[in-house]
C-alpha cells in the first residue's frame, strides 16, 4: 500500500465534504487545491490542510506530484475537466453525473483506456456499507423475490435561474442532480430496464423540476422513482419483496437507518456501521484499484456508468418529447 497525493479541481460545496472525508483515509495525502481564484484555493488549503494552492486548474494539472484528481465542478464541465486531467496523466475520480450524455461518457472512457489511466464516477452511494448491506440482504433472500422499488429524492431548492440546479448551460435539472440516485439504486438492484416511462414538470428555465420515472426490469421488477427540486420529500427508498420489505431511511442514498419487515412479524432495524462522512469509501476504492494496478473499478465498472448515463439520456428524451 502506497500513499497517494490528491488534488481537488473546483473548490465548491462538495469538494469541502470530500476533502473532509480524505482525512480518514490513511493512504490519502491532502496535497493540492485548484480553483479559478487563488485566494479561494489558499483559504480552502488552510481550512482543510492541503499543501498547495493553485489559481488555475491547468497549473495544478502541470504539477507532476499530483496522483489523483477529484473533479467537483458543475455537471457541464465534467467532460472537459476529465479530459484535461487524463491528458495531463492523472488518475481521475469525477463527480456524478459522469457526463451530460452517453457520447461524452464514451469519450471519457476511451481517453482513460488510451492513456491507461484510472477513471471512475464518484457515485459514492455504491460504496457505502449500508447500501452494500441492502444488496447482500436482498441477494440472500431476506425479503423473498424483490418485486418493487419505490425511491424518491426531493428538496425545496431556492429558485435561481443562474444556479447549477436550474441553469441549463450548467447541466441543471433534478434528474442529473438527485434523480441519479434512485436510478442508481434501481440499476444496482435490478439491472438495466426493458421499459422506461417518464413524466416531468419543468422549471421556468426549462430544466426538469419534478420528474417521475417508471421502469420495468427483465425479471418483472418495477421501479417507481421521483426526483424534485420543488418538494421536501422523505427521500426514503422501499424495496418490496414477496416475503417482506426493506426500507432505506432518510436519506436513502446514504441510509442512516435500515428497517426490515418479514410477513406479520414486527419491523426490525438492521445494524449499520460506517466511519467518516461516507465519501471516504469511494476514495478508498480509487486507492485500492491503484494499489492493484487497475484502471477501472471492478465494483463500479465503466459499463455501470454507461448504463446509468444511457438511462438518463432516455429519460431526458422522454421528458423533452412530453413538454
Ligand atoms: N456526491 C454528492 O453527494 C454530491 C453532492 C453535491 C454535488 N455533487 C456534484 O458535485 C458537483 C459540484 O457541485 P457543488 O454543489 O459542489 O457545486 P458548487 O458549490 O457550485 O461548486 C462547483 C465549483 O466548480 C467550480 N466552477 C468552475 N467553473 C464554474 C462555473 N462556470 N460555474 C460555477 N462553478 C464553477 C467552482 O470552483 P472554483 O471557483 O474553486 O474553481 C465552484 O465552486 C456537481 O456535479 C454535483 O452534481 C455531488
């Protein structure tokens, strides 16, 4: 096991949470922060204990000491910043959604393969012990054959046409931002759907505000998923099987409570344990893969990210056609 020098590209909200999580990863060295503003990078460095501050992304990428770049810019820039980082010879962990469409994701993956460099989408939920436990319990038959997933992710966002949530040029929309989590869970549990339906209510900017998606999967499972910037939703998920159900309680993409009910028995709580704020698990996966000389995660392979973005493409097409 060796140590890895991490660099943050884009010193915003999620970069702060991710940096906090690196502190609990033994192998991670909090090395560099790159921001469009040197002042901001310097303050970020001080706040989180990084060593180097850069006032441009390009300068940071030219630093040969940087091993891994974590891309935390708005959705519309993931493609450009991933390509820049790979071209600079860095391993990359890029925030979700990986790209704005399948074509971008395909090009990013092709570039990583061509450069023989590690690349992974920062779908942190995939590595959380509580999500792994849900998958294990279902595969072990705890609730019998799973049949229906209901999952929703909603909060009341302050409307601002320029924010990354609503601005189309920044890749705004509830599906890209939070609907990706119910879609992730559905794909993870039931695989790529055979039927896809979606309806949506747009924000004044034209990006999707509230969207409901219905999926049918190959073994007859149904996913019923909603995302919204207009409603404070429970943000729980429920998986109903022939013998019982499992609930992933607020918030389901980082479940802090798992509840199970079998037949007429009382609900029981399943114990879950984790350390850090949760983002550490995806960072650990990156370093584990690099230790093993891998350029692609076995746990979150390119094919999963390709399926996820294909699904988002289809949902976005259906939404556009309905408007
Ligand atoms: N995994 C999760 O739980 C999670 C949670 C929230 C968000 N995210 C993802 O993380 C990404 C960033 O979200 P965030 O909430 O951290 O956003 P944010 O607070 O707005 O930060 C984004 C950063 O990107 C940089 N940036 C570069 N060009 C920009 C531009 N044209 N407009 C705005 N910012 C620009 C800025 O950093 P500098 O000025 O320092 O260069 C900015 O601070 C999104 O893709 C989002 O989907 C993931």
